[in-house]
């Protein structure tokens, strides 16, 4: 099927959608393009950075991470300005 035929077919289908359905289709299309952009950004990263990210994800999956509220409390305690 040619690009023109595909576009025309999609347009006919889109013209019959309700507002709610249009929002769903728009979300699917936006997710598609966002996912492609993220994959492209991942591919641009140097291998050592990808490896470190993978290690971090693995550690989190194993429960070795620090929950965000705990980490923030530690950071605030360490770097809080002293009142003068």
C-alpha cells in the first residue's frame, strides 16, 4: 500500500472517531514518537554510561536502592545551610 493510500485510509478512520477516541489515538501516536526519541537518545550514549545505568537498574531491582524521601533527607542534612 502506498503512503498516500495509508494516509487517506487513516484520515477516514480518524474522521469517524469521538473526542475520547481521538484523545486515545493521539496518546498512542505521541507515545510512539516519544519512544523512538528515547531509543535514539539511548543509542547516542557511550557504552560505559549505558553499563553504569544498567548496573543501577539491576541494583534497584535487587532492592539495593535508597528510597527518594530517605535520600533527600540525607542530602538536606548534609548540605543544609547553618543559620547565622
